[in-house]
């Protein structure tokens, strides 16, 4: 037996026939992986160039205290992010709790009573339901503060409904909202070409309308970011792709300078904006995580591609398919039963370096309408650039797999997940 196969069999209990299939699939995927490496190289050099152009120095890794005035590291980090994303300005803070927080800051900073938001890629992530007013009765929701909300669903074939966008986006619209990733849908993520087409359609009719993208899970999947194709505001999480597995917390917002200023007033206070706010000595890990991000993301993409091909060959419906262009790191697998979802997630947890002995179970997670099972034995809690899987417990029982700080770890998670499902039939 080949050494890799031997160690996977002996240490992790993967069946030999499954390891034989792994070996064949990896040979089949060789050219696909090489394309992933080409994108990785482009983004690696882009980030390196931005850091050099910004004259990054070790003085930018130092602490400040109190209000955080003259935090050189914070200011330099935001300068580098603006350069990497080809934007005018940026907010990058460890005090932004997660991607939902970054999105909420952006939306509440840009929308006022009497204005309209149109979500053109279907309903946003469940965690924004209460802000919009889709569920709950939060007194500050859009519904309760006279901010209009319209939603244009993705077409049954998974494509954007451009005809409805042309009809529903009007002079009354203030902001068009685009979600790059799939959320808990079963479609491909929006690629940069499609985002550019949406922005072009909107701006050709109403240049003053703001276009915003939720970029979570999508950073460094392509050689361009949405802000390079006309998007005004872009937001995401540092414990996903751009943190490179090293950022301990945080989120980022990049875009037009005047819009970043408005959003910064929600971050702190009007008149203060970006001038205050500690980074708590975390700037070095955020810089280093960004530097490593293309490498880490490429490993996660390869793991997702491997997952897609392996499960498709086992007869499951997957999205995206292994040959499809990818614009986020998420791989969806339609398992068709709660039992298989639980087995898949238990396999991911068992492959983790942290809490591998824990059994994940569904629970009523805040912000979600159904019980959700989440498997993640991560060094950073909730870090979905690390190996993880989650699923709402509802038909047709789709599990969402992502991450892995190395390709080898991502691949092991996939193998353990499928091994667990196969073991169900033997019980």
C-alpha cells in the first residue's frame, strides 16, 4: 500500500477501497488543481506587492492603548486592504464580531428611512433576517424604521434573474444587495463576471444606486475582487478566507471613501469614525494571515473539488460539480436524510485537530429558522476557513462543507465523512 494510503488506513480507519478511489480521483484532478495553483500565485503576488507598496514595517505590529489614536498598524492594515481590493478606503477591525456584523454596519450606515434595498440574489443569509425584518420584531429593523426591502429570487436553474432586476430596481432604490456565496441554497456562487453584469445593468440605468456585495467565502477565488468591477461596498469576515487561519476575530469593509466614512460612524460615532478603535496588538497576525490567505484558500478549494468529485461518483447530487468554476470555498452535498447529515458532520469533527472527541448535534442556533448542526474542531472558534461542515436540519438535507488549513486536512475530512456514511449501512 502507498505510504499516504497506509497512514490514512492505519491512523484514521479509512477503508482500502475508499483510499483506492481517492488515489484515482487525485490523478483525475491534477489539471484542475494546477489551475487553482495559478490563481493562488496571482493573488499571492498581488498581496505581496500591496504590502511592499504600502511600506509595511515591523513598527506596524506594535500596540497602542486607550482610544487607539495614531494606531499605525491599524491604519496600515486598512491601507493594505484597500490596495489589495483595489478600493479607495477600508475598515479592518478585530472588534467586528463576524461577517454578519460587517454587513450590518454597512447596511445601517448606508440606508435611511424612506430608502429602498433590493436583494437581487434571493434572501440574504438567515442571520440578517431580524435586521431586515423578515423574522422577529427588532424595533430597529428595516421593517420598523421605514426602510423598504424587495427581494429577487435566483431562477430555478440557479442563474440570476436579470429581467426582474431591470424591472424591480428603480429610481426609488438606494442600494442593490448581492450575496456572492450560496448561503443555505443549492446553487453555484456568483462569479466575478456575473457580479460585473449585475452592476453594469444597475449602473447603466441609475448610476447613483449603490451596489454592495457580501463577499464572505469568496476572497481570492478569482484574480479579481468585486470592487474591481464597479461594486461600491464589499464586506466580509476575517475568520474566513482573508484571515488565513491566523486572525483571531474581525471583519473588513472596503469600498468608496465617502461610503466608508458613513459606515465608520456606525462603527464608533459620528465625528469619530475610523480615528478610534484598538487593534489590541493583533495587527501582526492579521497582516500575516492576509499574506498566507491565497495559499490557505487554495488548499480549501482543492478539498472542496475533491469532495465534489468523490461524492458525485458515489451517486450524490453536488453543487458545484468538480469541473465548475468556483467563486466561494463551499461545497454542498445533497444527502437526502438527516441520518446521513449527522454522519457526515461527525466525520468532519472526528478529523479535527481540536475537539475531535466531541460529537456535534443539531441545536437552535441564534439567527436561524431551523436547528443547525455544525462540525468544527478549529483553533479559532467559528473559523470557517478551517475544516468545517454545517447543515440546517430540513429536507432535502443538504450539508455544506468548507475549509481546511491544508489540502491534506480538507481531504481527510471528506474521507472521514464518507466513511461514516458508508458505515451506517453496516450497523
